């Protein structure tokens, strides 16, 4: 069960589905709560004057820039039961909250506003990633029902290629 899932596969899976949940879940809500309590000015001051905090916010912003709610919806539609789709909706709403909080703290109008080269680099990889996600979703769906050993072997090989391709396109381990 999920209780036996170790940290690395957990992070890896959320990267593959493009939510990057372990990076921002909790932190985004905490920042949003502090902002709602009138703490935005203090958080912005911390961002401008405390290199550790600025670095943390910038790293979270970088990972948030790699999130793609549309890809997440695709996996939900392909692979999830109806009751689990509501969880995906909640996670995507939390993602939006995290993006809003991070950009408010950094003062950026949009994610990666001050990192145009990174934004461009990822934008160039995006079409290839979307293709890999489409193939991966189809392969995962077929793996759930396929029984022919030869077809299973081919699907497993295809799954391996998509996992490696997405990891390379995301430029992190998973």
C-alpha cells in the first residue's frame, strides 16, 4: 500500500504527473495564510533581505513553473476513478494558491518573471513533454488491462522510455 512508498518514488511520481506536490504543498498554504493575515509586507521584506528565504522562494517558484495542471487533468481523466478526480481538483486549486502566494511574496507578476532564459528553455521542451505525457497516459491505461506477455513487455519498454524522457525534459530526477 501507499504506506510502504518511499520518499524518492513519491517525489518521482508527482514530477511525472506534473504537479510537483512535495515541493509546494503546505508551504503554499502557509504563505497564503500569512498573506491573508496581513503578513505580505513582512514576507516581501524577508524575500528582499534574507538570502536563505529568497533562495527557498526562488527554488519553489522554479518547480512551480514546471507544474502543468492540464497534464494532471489528462492523467486524472485517463487513469482515475470518479471519486479520485475530486482529489485532483483540490490539488490543482492548492497549486493555484501556491503560485499566487509565491508570486505575491517575490513581487513577480508571473512565475519566473526574472528568469527568462529558464522560462524559454522549458518552453522549448514543453511540446516534447506533452507528447511523452500523452503516450505515457495511454501506456499506463493499457498496462492496467493487457494480459499478453509480449504486449506487456513492449508496453513496459514504452513506459520506461516515457519515464526517462519526462525526467530528462523536467531536468530533475523524476
